[in-house]
C-alpha cells in the first residue's frame, strides 16, 4: 500500500433559520487545521444559536484537527452556541471514541438530525 492520498480541505458555510452549518469537504490534515479553525470562527462570529459541523464529506481527521474541534466546542460554549457534529463516518467517529470525546460532543447521523436536535 502506498501513502494515503489526502484530499485538500474545502471549508464552506451555509445558513439555515435554526443553525449555521460549516461543511468540511476533504481531509483535515495538520496543514488544513487553520483553514477549518478560521471557518468555524467565522461561523461563530455570526452568533448562531446552533453551529453544525458537517463531517459527512470528511474521511480523515488528524490529531491537530481533533484538538481544533475541542477548541471549537469551548468557543461555542463561551458564545452560548450549541455545537453539533453531523455525518461522521465510522473512521472519524472512531477517532472521537478513542480520544474519549464522544461524551462531550453531540454527534448525529445527518445535518437534518443536527438542525432538529
């Protein structure tokens, strides 16, 4: 097996009446963490009641990426915004489980579940 080819991360945001959604498309490598962090910070600056991070198009999350998620959770709590992670695949979800983070993060199967949660 050759080295895994990472997909460059694209970070976009969309607004719904109930929530702001940050879509992560690609892999959250150590190099891409700042891009993710900026996207989340910008979304939080809109003061949404709920912030949804869409992980459905993400297949890899690095340790720095995981740390940035924890930071995003802390920033959200400080801003009075509820943070929900949506659509994580088994592999990404496994990273949260290994790190014992599934207790502190709210994780749901889809964006629709996150918005309704």
